[in-house]
C-alpha cells in the first residue's frame, strides 16, 4: 500500500510539502494512508496534481511541463518512489483523472478522435472448458482471511514450501549456532580473542580472521605449541620493547680554530714607535696610566693624583702611546675570551647520554663511555681555561707579545665517543625491532594454539559436516519447490494463452453500456465496438459513441463525464487488471453531474469495487460536499482503522494536505464549512500573509452562508437587503457593509475595477465579527451548536 506522500516540491501548487511535519493527529502522531482514503478540496486546490503523481507510478511517465519536479512516495515493502524510479515499486495501479480521459477518450478533446479499445474475457465453450480443466489442475491458492484451503498444484506447492522452509530453518539454525560460537570466541567481551590482544596480538580480530585461523590449524602440517613452549612464549611477552633511541648530534667544538685565534692575538707584536719607554717596561704602570688617561681625558686639566698641570704635549705623548692598534687588539682579545667562556659553558651539552633509554645489557658499556666522555669534557675545559689565562695575560701586558704554546685538542676523542654511542644506539634499536618481531610471532603461535583448542572443544569438524548435510537437504527441498513453481508457472501461462484467445474488445464496449444503462439509465447513449482493416490488411477494433444508433456529436460535459467514468470502471475488468486487486485512485469523478448522477456514481463505485473487494487500496477525491456525504456510506468508510479523511486546501499559490476537520467529516454540509470560514476570518491575524485567502474568499463564503441562514430565518422577506436589515436590526453599518461585501467581493461582473484594487482586510474581519455577534445575540443556542460542529469549545469563544 501507499503509506504517504513523503515529500512534494516544484510540482504545480505543491512546494516544499513535507508529510511528517504536516499530517499529524491531535496526539502529534504521523497519520498514514489506510486501505480507504477520501480527499475533499475545492476546485484548483491540488487534487489532480496528487492524482498525477500516482498516475506517473502507473504509466512511468510524468508531464515534462513540470520544471524539476521532486516527490517521494512511501510504499510498503519497497524503496520510496521518485521521478527516477517511477515503476520499480511493482504495484498494479489504476488512476482515473483528466489525463486518463485525454489518453483513452480522445474524442472528448477532439471530436474526430475515437476511444482506445480494451478487451475483457469473452465466451467460447470449448476454450472455457479447457481453461477450467487447467484451473482445476492448478487448484486454488490458500487464503487465510477468506478461509480457503489450497488445492491442486497450489496444495503441492504449499507442502513443498513448508518442507523447504523446515529444511532451510534447520540448516540456518545449525549454521547460526556455529556462527554465534565463532563470533563469541572472536569478539565477545571480555573473553574473546579480540579483547586479549596483549596475548594474541590483534585488537581488530573478528570472525573472518578466526575462520582463516581455523583453516590453518586444520591443515595436516600444523603443530600447535606444547605446554612448555606456551610458557616460554608467555615469558617472552613479558619483555617490553623500548622506543627507538633518537640520534644525538655529532660534537663540533672547533677547538683548533679557537687555538689558532688565541695564538695569533697573544703573539701579535705592536709597533714601539711613539711609545713611552718607561710604560713599555712596566706593564702594571702602563695599565695604571691607561686607566688614568681614560678618567682624565676631556675632564680635568690637572692630575687628580699629584695636582700638577697636564700639558698638551703630555696629552699628545699619551695618545701616541695608547693608539688605535692597541685598542683594536684589546677588543679582539676580549671577544675571544668571551667566545672561549661560552665554549666552556656549552661543552657540557655535547654528547649527553641517558642510559635509561637503553636495555640493561648495554648499561656497562655505557657507564664506561659516560666516564670517558666526562673525563674528556674536563680536559677540554682545562685546555680552554689555559687559553683564557693566556689571553688575559696578553691583555694585561698589551704592548708586549707573549710566547704561546698550543693547547691539546681533545675534541677528536669526543667525536670517537660519539661514534661508539651511535653504534650502541643502532644495536639497541635493532634489538627493539627484533624483540617486537619475536613477540609478534609468539602471539600468533599462542593464538593458533588457542584456536586449535577451541576447535577441539566444540567438535568443529562434526558440526561443519552436519551443517553441510543440512544444507544439501535444504537445497533438495528448495529444488523440489522450484519444480512445482515452474509447473504452476507453465499452467498459468497456458491459461493466459487460452484466455488471450477469448479476449473480446466488444465485451469491453458492452461493459461500458451495462454501466450506462443499469446505473444511469442512458439506454439511448452507448459505446460501440467497430472492426476496421488497417493499411496492412490486419483487423483492429475501435470504440465509438453512438446516440440512438447514430454516431454522437456535441456531447454535453455531463455526458462526457459519465462515459469517461463508466469506461474507467469497465476497464478495471480488462485482461490486464481483472483479479489483480490494484491500487485505485479516482479523482473527482462527478464533474458537471447533477445530484442524481452523483448518487449513481457513488452506487457504481460501491457495487463494482467495494462490494467485490476488487482493490488493495483506494483513493477518492472530490470537490462536492454532496458526493462526500455519499462516500461516508461506503463499507468501512466510518471505520477509523480502515479509512482516512484528508482536506486539500490552497493558500494563494501553495497547496497543502491536512487531516480533514471533524465538522467536515462528521457533518458534511457546506453550511458548517461556510460558518467555519467566517469564524476563522473573524479571529485570524491580519498580518499573517498565509491566511489572506480567507479574506479573498470571504465575500463569496459570507454571501452563500447568509443566503441559507437568512432564508430559513426570514422566509417572508423577499429581498436580501430586507433580510440583512432584519438580522442586524438597528446596526445599519453592519447590514450596509455586509451587503456591499456580498455584492462587490463575491462577484466581479460590472465591477471589474474591483479586481484591480487590494482587499480591505479590516473591513472583512469586522464584518465577520458583526455576523457572528448577531447570531450569538439572536440565537445563542444555535451559535454554540455551530461552534461545536466546527470543533470549537464554548469556553474558547469569548470575543
């Protein structure tokens, strides 16, 4: 069955329609289609659009006039139907709508066209006898609902199906039992192999991996671990692999370079010309004068020590003695001293060894290496401090070069220790890799031992052999069932072939005439099957409408509607549909028909579809409240488990589907409907753009309601304005405004300019309140009854 129109978008008046958010009952539960579904909606509300969706599911085609149409139809047991898979649902569907009429009764659109013929089963005693013999051999299908037992080949199929089902269930039960055991062993928490990865080595272990391991342990060449070997492997797993030891940068101290720089500065001579001899000979005195010169220069003209005047000649002698060359040398010495001190500070960071990163087997060698490394570091510091001392000596006696002996460069030893460390590091990392590999092998062997024990404990070989035996038995029973199914298929094919010999298009025309005569009394109007010969000499049948034996022309709209619907009903008996219990959609079948014919349409649906139970699901839509009233009389139409009622409404350019209001479903009168429209207009928010249709329809709704209401209240008044005046009493504003709205807003004849101006919303709302207030004032009991008929409790009606 069709469950719902899940979504509809870009399809005529349906835009962004979502069933689940719209079609909900008072308990906020999503309402679905039932076997019987009845729609009510005004003309142009969208009823035919819905029928076109379902007809597309029947024909596989949707009009190309729609731009990017989108819909999803939810059908029980199959994937949702969309414009991309229209016929994949596999359901038999029959739709009556204007597209069906245009496709099959082309004369309605073009008088020169005919009616598409169809065939139903005709009569031939010999063939009927042969068909009956085949049907007797075929037998009857079992139908639990109708308490019909199977017979013939269907009984044989039933028995074969039960045996195949029993055999299959036995196989599936045994297979599932083994599968459950395998699944538990592989992935059950906490005892499954998956959850013992520290022992068996695979935290992603699953049933497929277990099956592969079982194949391995069942091989003749497989030998599981002994108990002693298991103990050894478990001990091996206790060892933990260290992470890889990172590489240490190779020491690069540049001791030789520093040594050469120091030698150059310490031994470098300074020119003795323009030097003061007594200062050259006494380094302490020279340093004392140098500091004094720096303190007095450009500050004092007299010596702060002796108080004597310092002449310009003396200043020139001092400047010549302490020249730029000596200052430059002193700065270089200071820089090199600083550089050497930095080297001493940084040397401790070279080749730092953390033996805790190594396995214990390497610790003794590392201890020796660390001791030697530290000894070399200490020697390097001693040598560098000697450099500093010598540089400081030269600085203190800057004018006199010194003798410099090269220091011992121990940096090569440090590089040798680094090489030794790298060798140990490589060995340690390789040992880690080897340990991991050995442990991985141990885990696999332990796992295979566990799997081997498992297969022994559950008697895996016996179980699998039994499953294979059950599978073979199931295959045999399935094959026996298929043989019977093939025989049934052949019999059905033979029956269809013989029935095709009895296809009779004329019977189709007679069926239409039967409906026209028996249900509508149109014996003067009938459908005639005419035989023609085409250009190739082949005979074919066409249908033609005749009136009193002559081809009919200029059929009225009512006659066309009757013929079209009788044709559709008769076509439900054609060879493609008969006995298939299709899903039926009937879209507004009473167009242009009077009340008598509306009743006869209802009677035809009741007698030929409902009484015969010839459908899986049915949908009927209408714009007529009279026809809706009749539809309530259909069998099960009042059974809420079998029948659903929906209202299709249009607001401006957008339509939507709702659950039918109880007043419309329970009372089914236009009077209640019109009262509800006036009531909604009186309370709606004027700013709500989605409700403006209430104002546009108000004039027509108010006019029709007041015509009925005031006719029975004032049957002696002859004019509408007299009735309005009596009804509103002294309130001339209310009667005048209502009369104006009734005339100007319910008709545009003579007031075409009215259609070009906006609706006066406050005026509409005010008039609606006038009408309701006056009904309440004149007959409160009737007012309360009207409110209850549209589902409004009295306590909510204060205005």
